């Protein structure tokens, strides 16, 4: 792809580089950025879990910088972030997640640099008074100082506006993409590693192990289906705070459920599968669903959050048992991925956003 317009230097600022959806997407965005004339520079505000997403950036020649903060309202925190923004001297600051929105927004505004924020969530419930105050403060900075606010799905936009945290003319949706290369043939070695026979049907679940991701739902569904389809297996890839609960849920499958833990070879794992299951209670725009489509897998998912914006019901996903239907839906999913969810498409739409912001110098 030919770069669109003059090169832009963009500081991507995020809370951490742990192994989460938003954090891993930073490296995916970097893969598509150069094709549209964007040079991303990445900084994060604290170490968490060893910062595994940082390694994916280094593989692309981007060395992320940790700007350690001491707290949300500590004066030293803002001074450190401001000093780093000034040293990078970007054309645009693009923030992801709450602390980065506040610190990055204030720092960028004080230096006269336009900034945009991306929202990755749909749940704005806050029961504790302290959390409500924190949420309101961060939302106020976004609303008043950001040139534009981006949501990863229309569902995320709707929930942000319904919570009264921004105004309609200030928020737009840009669906993110993923840098997911299919790994045809790699699945056979994964199956051999796991002791899964070629004629067994593998249902995969790929997500962080935390409450609300539906691991117990997946295990129960496969348990019931095995009464009619005894060759079904459930393979769960991921790790997180709800690992013990996921392990207990899989025990009901009596050996037909396998918990892999964290994997860096997700596309290879998906090549070993026949269907992806994604029974989340809430999800703004799950990366695993897009990766499954890139791998040519049909998707069985809950109709929540941004999932209906990814999965075309009865075309790229449904509860399917016969191989021909799975293959047809998988091929349709792959075609939809190529049209809508590649990193090149994502980067192009984001470059259009940056150009619009810079033309208007729209920081409020």
C-alpha cells in the first residue's frame, strides 16, 4: 500500500502492556501503520505481569518506553508523562484505557498537541463512589480535551453515550482489525501434542480467564452436546484470575476438556479447531472472534456488545455440527475478515481520523 499523505509521528499511550485485548492490539496496529504513512511510538504507564505485549512490539522494531506513574492524581505522574510527550514531539497523541486518557490528554493539551482516545469497553457501571468519581474525571478530560473519541464498536459508542459520558458529535466508531495470518497445516501438530484424534471435532475458546467470559457456559454446552456427539472436545486457550474456576468447569467434561493456559501461537491453535465458541456476557469487540474468522473458522457467540458487528448470523457463525456447513461458514467468515477487519483497513481509517484532526487542529 502506498502511504497516504506525509508521514505522521503518533505517540500511542496505554496504561500497560499486559496480555489483554487492547494491549495486544497496539502491536497489530503498528503492523498496518507504515502502509499509510504512520510512525507509531509507544509508551505505557506501568509494568504489569511482565508486560508480555511489549515483546510483540519489539519484534517489529518498536521499543516501548515505560513512563512509570505514581497514581492518577499525583503531580509527579503528570509531570513525567508531559516530559515524555514533549521529548517525543508527536503530531498526534493517541491514548488507550483510563489512566492514559487522563494523563495523555492533559499532557497533550498543555503542549498544544491534538489527542484522540479509543474506548475499548461497553460496561460503565460503577458501584463504589470512588470509582464513579474517577470515571467522571477521566470522562471529563476526554470530553473537553480530545479532538475526537473513537469507540471500537457501535455498541461501545451507544453505551458511552447512554452513560452520559460524552456527546454524539464527538464520538465515532472505527472497528479495529488484527494482524492474523492463518496457519494451515499447523493444527495437526497441535492435535498430536494434545492427544486429539483427527476425527474428533474441536471447539476452541480463546480469551483471558476472567469472570464474564463464559467458560462455565462453554463447558456445560459441550457436555450436553457430547451426549449426541461423543467426539466433541473443548480446548481453552488463555490464562488469568479466573483460572481455578475454568479448571473446575472443565472437570465436568471428564478428559474431553483441555486448558492450555496462555499461548502465543493462537493461530496455530485455531487451525487445530473446527469451531470457535465465545460465550461472553459483555464484549466491546473481541479480537478472538476476528482471529477465528481470519483462520476460516465458524463462530458460535453470544449476541452481546460488538459481537453482532463482527459475526454475520447464520452466514459466518451459528451452532453447527456438520462439516460441510462449518466449512461454508468458515469461508464466509474469512471473506468478511478480508473486507472489514485487516490491519490495513483499520490503519487506513485511523489515518483518515488523524488527518481530519490535524486539518482542524481540533483539540478543544
